[in-house]
């Protein structure tokens, strides 16, 4: 009876040790999730690189050279300063939820955007797919407006040292024909 107890005790200790070391190895080898939180600055806005700045309303994050990002487990918020001179210090804020469900921002007068956000399985990149709607004057007749639709994909990647965010953007529209691609880099300000 004493031998059975001793063998059972040794097996329990051995099993506990195997589980402990397996968990420790998994934590060390697992990738960490990128954290985009912080204040970020760039030489130009994301939309400027693709010359699609007119696609976005003033105050949209795509037109800003600075962003303040606060990341939570399932979403992040991006706050951008009000670009109007002499305006109050009010900022615009956009919430990007990682669930892949469509969100919408309506700017009125048939202007706005719909977007989805996905975080990669390894937690290192974030992809934002947007459809931007706006009304533009018809060439030759400024009194006649037509709907313009721009499809934009942004792939955000945090650098290994956490000091910069690169945003690779691709846009398609019937306005300029074909696809435009560009990269914007934001450096950490704080």
C-alpha cells in the first residue's frame, strides 16, 4: 500500500511539473499583441500620400498629422485635434472595434464612411477597410452633383521597438481610375 501511495505521489508531482513547464514555454514563445496606444506624429496625413485628401471631411483621422490612440482589449479610439484655426480645442474621435463588424460615420449631405477593422491572429497588424461616400461636382457643370465612392484598405503595423506605426494604404475610385498605394509613417511623440 505504501508503494502505491509513493508512486501515485510521484506521478502527481511529475504531471504537475510537466504542465507547469509547458505553460511557461508557451508564454515565452507566444507573440505579444501590438499596443498602438500613445501620441503619434507624421510629416503628412495618411490620405495625403495617396492624394485622396479631398475624400475626407475636415477632422477625419485620415487628414490628421497627429493622433492620440488609446487601445483597449477589443477596440481602440483615435483622437485627432480640430484642424480649424481659431476653433475650440475640441477634437474628433473615432472608435475602431476589432470585431470585423461594420461601423459607420455619417457626415450629412450624402457624405460619410463605412468601415470594418480586423486584428491579425498574431496581434501584430490591424487592417481597416473603408468605403467613403461623398458628393462631387460633375465636370463642366458644377450645379450637378454625383456620388463618388472610394474604397480604401489600410494595414497598420507597429514597429518592433514600438516607436513607429507604418500605415500601408491602397485606394480605388472611379474618379482617378485604377488603384493608388502609399505608405505613411507615424513616430511616437510621447
